[in-house]
């Protein structure tokens, strides 16, 4: 997987791991937050039918930065199946 200049992964550490013996290597991106960095955020209660791009459009006026919401909510295992009532962090960027 190439990482393109300007990508949010441009300066991240990337490693490749296979989950099968002699299987294909899948990229894993490791991101770090500087220890003195503090993230401020508001909360949003997820409603059935919402999408991350529509939330990004609502909070950031830009639907393509939905990944900010993903990065601020590492406790959610599957962003394609969010339970209604889940509290999402919406970071200030």
C-alpha cells in the first residue's frame, strides 16, 4: 500500500503483517499523539442512519475529513455498524 504525500499517514509508521502462514501482508498504520498534545472534543449521540461523512460535514463543513472522527474514537470496533445511542467524540481540528 503506497502512502501518498499529503496523506494523513504521510509521517506515520507503517508495518506489514500477515494473518495467515504465507498469506498476503496487510498494512498496519501506527499513529502517535505527541505527549503534550491535548485533544479537545465535543460529544455526539449517534442516531440510526447517520454516516460519518455527514457528521464531518455537519461539524467541519467538509465531508471528506470523516477520518478525524474515526481517529478520536478508537474504542469503536466497526464504524460501519455503530449502535444507536453510542457517544462519539467529535474532535476540534
